[in-house]
């Protein structure tokens, strides 16, 4: 199987990680009226990708990929610890930890390699989702930039899927939003491999506060 097809499988909505259950704070943004149409959804997602978790998670995935590619098990644990610590709310911690553990377990069950098995043993507890993806891709020898681009675009697609269920936009508008953000994701992925963990950071405070408020939101269908 080609590397591209492998990434398509791993980042497909059918891969058993439970991504459909999370909105990354989008449900609160819709409830608050901050995302109400195609334009506001596109702007909100652009900020999340370029200035929030999208960029930070790509950096974390790149460092996990680098550690796995070099069989550097000692480097994986601090990257994972940082990724988990960066979650600004209980729900966002659950979002990354549950998906990460599920991704790694599913990949070990169906796509195990000696390198992946050996490196996964160093992360027996919670695993952040970007670390799990970067680890698997590095252990399988997948190129970093296409992996990061696919990971980032899957993040966007999942949030657009959430937006469709929350009903501020229809399917055609959602497709336009994905098409509009795809070049941004691809360009961002090209910049990531040269960055260090000191470059991790975001400026989406409104999303972080919204995630905290979502924990007590009266009516909700998502876990974040």
C-alpha cells in the first residue's frame, strides 16, 4: 500500500478514534453566536489552524515523527507529556488523549511494525493524538510534510463535519470552507519541520474559554 493510501486510511472518519464525538469548542462557539454562517466558520477555523491547536499539534506531531524515525524512544515521552499538558481544559485533554490512545491501539492492532511496537511500549498511558499520529507515521517511514498536511486537513474536515451537525452551514458551504482552508494547511505543513518545541503556542484564548464553558453548557451533543 502506498504512503498516501495509508494516510487516507489512518485519518479517515472510519478509523476508530471517535473523532466524530468532538467539536474542539465549536459547539460553544455556535451556541454563543460566534459561528453562525459560512464566513464566520471559515474565519474561526482559520484561526484554530493557523494560530491555535492546528499549528501546535503539527509541531508536536513533527517531533514525535522525528523521534520515531530515529528510533529515539527517550525523546517521545517529553513530547507526549508536553502535548497533554498543553490542553487548556478537561474536555480538550480528553479529546486529544482519548483519540491518541485509540489511534495508537488501532494502528498497533492492524498496522504493527517492530519499530512501532517497540516505541509504543514507552507510552503505556495517555497519548496525545498528534503524538500518536507522528509516532505511527515515523515508525512506518512516511514523509513528514505529507503526514502533517494530511493530519491538519483531517482536523479541518472533522470540525466542518461537526459544523454540519450543529447546522450553521450546509454541505455545499462546508465543502467550500474545506477547499478554502486546504492551501493554508498545506502551506503551514511546509513550515513545520524546521520548528522547535519552543515554537509551540497559540493565541485562541476565546476558544479555550469557550471550551471551559462548554463543560457546563445546558444542551450539547459533543464531548468538547
